[in-house]
C-alpha cells in the first residue's frame, strides 16, 4: 500500500477519510470492482459537488505499464 500526496509529491504513512454513507458505498464498490478487474487499474470517487476526489488504484505485475512514470516511481519495488 502506498498513500501518495500528489500535490506535495510525498508519500504519507496514514490518512483519515470522512465519508458520507453514499461515498463509503461508492468507495467499497469501486475497490471491489478493481480487486476483481485490476486491468481497470484505478477509479475516482468524488463528493456530490466534485470538489473533493479520492483516486484508488490496484497495481499488479500485469497492469503496471498502464501507470504513468510518477505512479510507477511511487509504487517502486512493491511488486518484487
């Protein structure tokens, strides 16, 4: 697992998410879908005003080439 702050270009060790029930459901559904279909490699969960966004990604040896170079650098050697 990597938690990445793309704005400040740094890896974080922990975060706290405050979600509405609908947002939590969307996150859970999207995470399940990605776990079953890693070729999709990422999904976006937005609040109702599209002001805040969570991006979740699933990376595997098979889909790593679908990620941009910054993402590959963040993932690093997690696949080895």
